[in-house]
C-alpha cells in the first residue's frame, strides 16, 4: 500500500482484510471475517481476527499516524 509517498508492507491476510472491509459500509463481525477472509467456518473461539486487526492498526498508525482507519463497532470492524 502506498499513500502520501509512504509505503506500508502488508501480509496477504492484512490486504484481504482491508479489501473485504472496504467493500461494505457496515461493520463486519468477527465470524464473517473468519468465514470470508480465512474461509474458517468453525464456531471455535479464536483470536486470529483480533490479532490481525491489532497488528494492522499498529502498522497503519506507525506509517500514517492514523489511529482511526479501522474502528471497532458494537457489531464488528469498519473502515472509516
């Protein structure tokens, strides 16, 4: 990702998260991200999504000083 002449190196999953979230105006829940981005349909509790979102937010904050690119809503995550 290149913006403002700054380069942000993203993993494939991070790229897929941003693409998926950018396609909807509504917040996307963890279960939906697991099934659509990871193709994981189990009801087992996992923190994979939260961990990826956390790391992605840190990268975006460090590179672009933007702490509000991905926001947490009551029913999931959303790109602002």
